[in-house]
C-alpha cells in the first residue's frame, strides 16, 4: 500500500514536471512568436513614421512666393501719386516701368479725357493690386493694364499672376463698374541684350502667361489687347530696334503703340 502510494507520488511529480515542461515550451514558443510579431510591427511602425515624414515633408515643400513690392522707388512714386490726384473720367495707363517710361500725355494730347500715368518701375502684380484703391476711387473712364514681366523675373507661378489680375479686374468692376477695362499682353524681352541673371530663361515664359491672361480676359468679359506682334520677331523675341537694354522700349516705340491702339479703336 505504502509502495503504491510512493509510486503514485512519483507519477504525479513526473506528470507535473512534464506539464511544467510543456508549459515552458509553449511559453517559449509564444514568446518567440510575440517577439517576431513585435519586431515586424516595429518595422511597420518605423516604415509608417518614415513614410509619414516623407509625405509631410513633400507636402510642406510649397513654392516660395515673392510678393514684395514696397521698395524705396515704389514708396516715393506713391508719395508723388498722393500729391497728384487722378481727375474724374481719366484714362489711366497702369503698370510697371514699361508703362511709366511712356509720355502718354504727349502722345494723347488730342484726348477729350485726362491722361494719367500710373506706372511704377519694378512693380509687379502684387504692387499694382495694393494700389488699386486710389485708382478705382477716381472712377476712371478707362484703365489700360500692362504688367507681367517682373512677375516672370521673380519666377512667380502663372497661376499667382493671373489670380492677381483677376482680383484687380474684380475690384474695378465692383468699385468702378462704368470703367472700361483693357488688359494688354506682357511684352517679350531680348535676353541677348540683357545682363542681369534674373532675366535669363524668362522670355520663354511670356507666351504661356499671355495665353492665360487672354483666357482670363475672356472669362471676365474685358478687352484683351495683344501688342506683342508690334515689337517681337518671328521667334517671340523683342526686336533690337525697339529696345536699348532688352527689356524696356525706346521712346519712339510708344508712338507705334498708341497708333495701334487708335487704329484698332481701343482708344
């Protein structure tokens, strides 16, 4: 009886040891499984973090927009404009240095309406938009807007320039609805004559900008005037005979410009 009891105890101990051994084996097995899963999960998490970081960085890489305009020359021109208010029902030529350099008052001395030059050398679409309050407040008879090349020098996306054009047009429509709006094409340049690095590789951008400006004019129901054929060659380059520096027009070129406007009933 006692021997039987001893044998039963040995058997129970053996079963317990076997059970523990099996349990330990299972624990080791599942531990390895869990470790493997965790390693895979960690790898996925790392991949997710890297991927997220990549896309976040990509999305954060936006095009830098240079919207500066209020330099010293712009400011002194604005001071001049403040002391020479626009008369009512004036015809305004609005733009950058290409507009500023023209003697519009002399060229249109026979006009029945006051002629006003609102060009600022170096100005861009942001600067023009910023000074529209003074212009629309005068309720002009007509506005001839010619801009774009300085936007190209800054490599502003065309969508930005066109959006600024749209805001200018809408502001005129809303605050001076009787004003006739004329949008003139951006003139090409002649890079073989320019020296500044920021002018290089820009002329090729002009036709695409003009195409979008023309489409905007049609969309907004305003008049688009393509003056490029007057001054460019068959390659879309500003002819040397019309410029002294590859960007700006010679004084006599404006005579052709005004004649073109008159001949086509834009003036």
